[in-house]
């Protein structure tokens, strides 16, 4: 009897344990099913949210304002607006952040860097004229020895001053219309066969060009300022340029082609001409003071360079009611880099265009719609800084959009960045003024740049510093990308 009871008790205990285990198993299964259900619901909600957001973004892109109504300018920036008074919001935000960075710039950017004196002294020594130099020999240097695909003037050029002086004094053997671009220019053949383009003076030095950054005729003095600024920034890719006063009667008309001669006439005591070009007209002549016409004489590059023109990725539309893609797309640089020609892994062309943007911003040149490369079996040719006549327009305005390649790509040659930092604390204008002063003396002309434009360059250099600081804070300024790829 006792055994039966013991066995019965054992069976009941075992049954209870099995029951408990089954209950625990059921609970675990229910918990697992519940967790799986929650996971499925969460995933579905996530994908539904993604679909809604993508639809919203597509709708916003379709409704993005692409039409501009007017052009608004202010003391520190320019911004184009659409008919509702709103420009590209992203551009506005970037420009606002850059302005904030200016207010927070480190004191190092306002202090003078003594190392600029070494560069300035070397450049000033290059401008000295050598004695006892045979002019027949001096022309072969810029024609045969200097220019290549990466620079038009070597880093060290002791003959530079002598060559520039030869340009100022060379006799003119032939004068013709230079059918280049849209404005009046002359193609002059000098002694020993050298050729040069002459851009006449249209404005006084202190003329302020109103309107968009690309308005107005070429400023002849800007070509000479650009030449010397390129030396300061170690971007020696600007053609040789000097100021020259032409005697229109004895130096031009006497050696002019029939086509050019037909556009020259007398207006009182002054000799005038209107030339042959896209916009040239009898109603829009340029006149000398008496027979003398001041202008920029720009040395013609040798034929072996074989220049090829390319459309600039950050080209403006030049239409008052249409924005370019780069003006509305903050990620535009990434699209540019998809092309092998602009990929930093394959060439330095994009970095060269960023150098060009920095150079143009300092000069206030917003008309860089194309650029030239020397493409005859040269490896990785540099972007040449040709045609700078639309610079020095308005010293009171900083057109931040000229810097779009810099603040959209957040890259720059390390050599260029180091050079820019060298001219902090107002030494850029100081150095440029000293270099240009020699040209003023040699050509016996008024100063080639106003104090307002010199001040503007120092101010714009601070903006460039601010853009780089902005890029660093965005954590997009990568050290292994900004290195010089050449």
C-alpha cells in the first residue's frame, strides 16, 4: 500500500513538472512570436517612411525655383533671386555660414607673415632690366624656353624684366584686327616676328562697373594686375603683359591692314578706331588722346603649345532669368568628379579650376566661362589663366559665387593654400602694389590699380580663409586630397 502511494506521488510530481515545462515553452514561443511581430511592424514602418520621404524630396526637386527675376547686390556678397524674392536656399545658407566664419577667424590670419618678404624681394629682382642683352636673343626665351603645359613662366625667371621692357619698346611691323572674343583687340606683329595682342583702354582706373559681375568692356589694366598677382600666388600661368602707349598714326595706321585701316578716322585732334569684331561698331569707337592710345600689350603664346578650349563646369548662364545647375545643387562638385577629366585620382584639373576660382575671386573676375589647356602630348596639363580683362569691376562687392568650386568641393592644392597664408595681414595688397609700381614707372602712366581694389583683395583673402575654415568644420577638407598632384 505504501509502495502504491509512493508511486502515485511520483507520477503526480513528474506530471506537474512536465506541465510547468510546457507552460514555460509556450510562454517562450509567444514571446518569440511577439518579438518577430514587432520586428516586422518596425521594418514595414521604416520602409513606408523612406517611400514617403523620397516622394517628398522628388516633389521638392520638381518645385525647385530655377527662374530668377532680378540681380541683387550688397556690400559683401551678390545673390540672384527668383520672382518670389528667394534664391537658392542652399547657396544662401553656405554664404551665411562663410560670413559667420569671417567673424570667428583666428588671429593668425590677421597677422603679417614675414616670409612674404622673401617672395616679394625675389619677384622685384626679376623685374630688373639686364644690361648688354641682345634683343634678338631675348625673344627666344619666352618663345622657346619658358612655356610648357604646366606654366608660362618658370619659378625663377631672371630675364623677366628685360623681356617685359622689350615688349614695351619693340617696333611694330604689322597691325591687324584680332578676331578673338567679342571685343575690339589688335593683333600686332613686333620686330623679330614676335606677336602680341593689344587691348585698348576703355575706362579710367577708378571707374566702378555696376550690374552683374560680367558686365562692361575689358579693363586693360586688369591684365597687368593679373600677371603680377599670378606671380605672387605662384600660379605663373598668365601670359606676359605690359602697359603700352601706341601712336595710332605712326605705329598702327602706317602698318595696318586695309580692313583695320578702314575703321580708323579722325575726330577733331583725336585718332579713333572701332576695328572688326562681334560687337565692333562705328557707333562704339575707342579714341586716343591725340594720337596716343593706352592699352595692355599681351604676349602671344607660341604655336607649339596647341591650346584647346574647354567649357568651364561652373559656367554662368548669362541669362537674367535662368540659374546654372551649380547655383542650385549643393552636391554639384560630386557630379563633376564623376567625369574622369575632373577626378582628383586621375588629374589635377579640378584642383587647377579651384586655384582659378581663388585667383578670379581676388580679381573679381566672374567671366571665366571657358578655360584653355595645352594638349599636345603633355601629361596632366595645367589650366591656363588667359583673358582676365573682366576683372577689377566693383571693389565694393564680393561675389561669393565665384568661389563655388572651392566651397562645393572643399579641396585646394596644398601649395596654393600655403601661398595664400603667406600673404595674411594685408601683405597681399602691399606686395602687389610694389610690383605694379615698377610697371607704372616704366610705362609712365597713372597707377594701374586703385586703393579701393587693393583693399578689396585683402578683404577677399579673408573670405577665402573663411571658406577653408568652413570646409574644415564640415569635416570635408581631407589632407590626402589637397596635396599637389603634380
